[in-house]
C-alpha cells in the first residue's frame, strides 16, 4: 500500500512526495482505496445481471454520506494497513483522513437515513442503485454574524470528489414546458426546453467488502453548451446562458421556494432527477430482459418522501407514450413497481404544487395525473383527491401510485393511518405497513467511536458489526465494576476530545466532567430547540439565585441549520446565540453552565458530538416526529435520552427500559386535546412563574440589550400561537431535567444506565430495517452467490 500511494501521488496527481500537501496525500490514499473496491463493485454488478436479480432503486433528494474515506477503509478491512502505510511515509494519518470535505448532498435525517440504507443494502448483498442529484453546492454553509445565521455556498466540489466515476455515456434528455399533441389517440410531448442528465457513480461497498452497489447522482448540463454565434457577436454572457440555466437545476439543495421562481426550480429539480432515474432503470431493464411487462419482477422503486412522487406519472408516461401500453395497464404496472416512504405528518411537508405551475412545467404529466385521478375516483367514488383546490397533492399521488406505503416508526405508522391518509387507509387497508428506521453501526459506532468500539470488540469479537443484536450480551456487564470503569473512560476520552475541539473552534472552555447535554437537529419549531433554550435560561436563573446549591455542571450543545426562508427558525438560532453570549460571560455560573452552538452542523460534526454526549435531547412535540435517527445514534453510543413519546422514542424506551429513559410531556392524543382548549398557552404560562420569568427576561431584552425588541415575535408566538406546545410541556421538561441532574451525580449508576442503552440498541440497526423492506415491500433478496460468499 505504501508503494501504491507513492505511485498514485506521482502518476495520478503529478506530485513528488517532498512537495505533496495533506490534500495530495489524502487524494493518493483515496485513489489506492478506490482501486481496491472497484473489483468488488464491478463483480457485484455482473453477478446481479447474470442472476437476473431484482434490483432496488432508492430515489431520494438527499444522500448525506459525509466523509467516505474512513468508511471505505473500515468496510474493506484495511484500517491497520492504511495507517501503517501512511505513517511509514512520515505523514499524520488522522490529519489526512480528516482532510476530506463532507459531501454536501443533504440536510438532515432524510439524507442520513438514505446513506445508512445504502450501506446496509451493500452489506446484505441486495442489488441496488441509489439515485439523487449531484449538487454543486449542496444546502449551504452556515456561519453566525452577530449571532444570526448567515448562509454562503457550500464548496465541497472545489476539490475533486475522488470516489466518483463520471459516466459521460450515461445521459438522458429531460424536458420541461412545451405542449402535447395527439395523433390517432397517441400523445406526444413536445418540451420547449431540454437539459441533459449526466450520471456520476460512487461505489458503495458493504461491510468486509463482499458486495458493492452504486450511488448514481445526476448533474444537469445543457443540450448545446456554447453559442458560438453569440460569442462572435461579443455577447459573451448569452453564449453561455444555456449552460448557466441548466446547471441551476443541480446547483443547490432546497433553493428557497418562497418565490415563484424558487417553486419552479424546486419542481424542476424533483422531476429532473426522478425522470433521469426512471429512464435509466427502464433502459437497464430493456437491455437485460426486453419485456416491458416483466418490469415489476425485476424492479423495485422506493420513493424516499414525496420529492420523487412524480415517478408514478413519469413511469406511466414512458409505458404509454413510448411503449404503447394502455393507460389502465400502465397505471397498474407502475404501481406494482413503486413504493412510498412517508416521513412526516406536517401538512407543509406533504408537498402541493399549483396546477398552473405543473401545467407550465410538466403539461403531459398533469394530463396523466388527471387520468390517475379519474381512475381512482371511478373505482373508489369520493376518495381523497390528488387534484384539490387548484393544487397537485403529492402525498396523495404517491399513495395512490404505490403498492405499499410505509411509516418509519410504530407510532408514526399508526398516526399515518389515523390522520394524513385515514380515508385512503380505509379504502386500502393493507397498503400501509411499518418499517421502523435504523442506523448503520459501521458509521455510527464502529467508525465514529473507536474507544467504545474497541471495548466492545474485546468482549464480543468483531462480528457484532454486522449483527448488532449481539450487543445484548453486554447487559451482563452491568454489575462488572472493571467493565463499567472502562465504559466510563471511553466516554470521558470522547468528551475530552470534543472539549479540545470546541475550545479550538468556538473559543469556549469546557469541563469534560460536566454533563454534555446535546441537541443536534434541523432547526424547526416542532423539534423545540426553543423549549431547550428556555429551560437553560431557567436553570441559569436558579443557579444565580441559589449559588451554594450542589448543582450538576452542564454543557448545553446545539447544532443545526434553519432553512433560509424559515424566519422563525432563524430567530430561534439568534436567541440561542444571544443567550449563550450572556450566560458564558457570567462569572456567577462559570464552571456550572456553558452553552455552545458550533456553526455549520454536518455529518463530521455529528461524529464528534454523538460519542461525547451524556444526554440526548429528543423533545419534539408528541405526534410530530416521524421517527428520528439521531435518537438511535445517541443511545447506541451510550447517551441517555430525555424525550417525549414521539417517533422512535417510543420503541427506544421499550427496548432500553423505562428506567433508563427520562420521559416527560404530553402524549400525542393529549397534544390534540390540549390544542382544543381555548387559551391553553397563556394558561400554561400563567401557571408557571419560572416560565413567566424567562419569557419576561427575553422580552425586556436581557439577552439582546443592543436590540431589546429583537425577540418580541418569538415571545408573542408562545403566548398566542404555541402550536407545538412549548409552554404546556415546559414545567414537565424542567422537572425531568432536574431529575437527570440527580442521577448524573451518581456516575456509577449513570454509566450502568448508559450501558443498558448501548446494549439494547441491536434492533435499531438499518440492516434489520432493510431486511424488513426487502421482505415486506420489495420482495428482493441477495443473489445466492453473494450469500454463499458472505457465509
């Protein structure tokens, strides 16, 4: 490997060892690793084709894959070889592997789940493609200017993305706009503008390098990249206009859609990657099988949320317009291929597009949606409409065009049946199934937490990495003093490392023996970062009022981004930073309370924070979080959860034991009942002197003296429109936090409870989740040769 690295440095990068930068060394090492995995990857594709295996096609707007170099090293079993080779060359191994930028291909849980699923599909040897967009700039890079979020372009592709293979031969023309003509009853769509979707393939190799699948991301390029006539006239901007307009489609994840132009771009993005993916899998099927009616036997298409819901009409369009099937047969055939994962009960997240916009951008698809709607109403009169109040309802479209619809936790699936799709569930009582989310233990314990990984491996061997249920054997160590001490030392070493990093990056000194209380999520009202902050201010007040009390030292850590157009979420970020500025400068609570909010939360930051966390904040309003996967990552790494009975919290609490979980707050049914009570938020505030005091301090500008009115909107919202019941759950949350304080002071007992969390998380492996999808939805399995080889 040492020689291979030097060869790659010289012949691929054109660099001498003496002149090579850290980036050069990282690129050379990555190229050597890529060489190692290509044989497995290509061999897997060949075996899938030879065996005529059913392939899974996972369509997602996000794939939050993070850094790949450590994943590749670990899954190929080259940890020791890579480190030895790099260090023998006189280089700092850790510095080199940490040099890789995060791939900016996602925002939060949706994209991280997709990445976990790709890992598990490869580990289980199930042939699969992940399909998404190769964003040039991804979401955005977050910074804070005077405490407020500022957004700048994410520049992850300023360096070569070494893991991908550009496929210039894999191109599909994607149309927009235009009109539809008919000849003898057959429709033809005539788009008035086109872009080219070009594929970029990243190999995804599973644990121990036994199987490799493909993440194929689409980049938008112009049909005619350069207008020489305009250039020769001296109109240089016009000469490249078509390229600029095409690249806009794959430039940024989730462009602000508060404007009409933003809405149109979002719809174009969704159609662009979905249409390219459907065309791609259709071409592959026709090359390998040739019988279009056999498509469901060879293809399983999973829609990750409503973003790719246009897949149904697009597949029908190709079957009818290109392959000559009748509309009714095409709808039935498409439905047998398609399945839809619902991730939310929030109405605003179940996309709706104005019919006028749809008609302008995708006229043929709107016609097909009307046909699907008519067929649905003819079979089930009075059923929920796909076209409603001038909008195309993408949740209903995804449901109607899927043969299976799944929720992502037991509670969420039950609520999906009772709320957002209640009537459709009545009509199709077997269509909705549950597949509780999971996480890959390769990334979220084995990779990110070497201290705990090594301790577990000393006890169990290394087979637990692909069979997480083996962790249950650690429960027997709960009374083993020496093991508990080693478990505590692993946690403390992670806390020391995080403290050092935060000191370097944020300039805040932390005590590693304090409780590290962490909430890292997309900033959203229902996730209730605001409630966490209000409790923090209340705790600060109590510490100042009673300085002689034996307080449990706390470090409150926040992380997450707010969507650029989400004004209230950005106000919450500003308030967190305002409060942190005041609290961290207060000598009265120095050493007892610190607040840190490192900017630009991403996968790499999560890999630092999660292993060091003592307390995991999973405090969403009951009935609003579909599942969560951060809750699983924290618990797996030995953090205790403070949370509501929401999403997968319910199942986590069942598995770890109620005695090892800090439960608070209203249940989902109680939330519904409380909202029906007039003036519930004002009543809750009036009943809580502690909360009144905190809100009064914020309102009077205690934390923003330079702009005392800055947070009046937030306080007014809590009094008059507290939809997510921050005020109603506040006292229960505060009291439960103080109970956690008491428990934390007995470090031996806390460690024992934390161990029970780690030992009880085997069921939450994404391997188990993918096996459920394969069995209940896709009817897909690993090729026999792959299973035999793995065995």
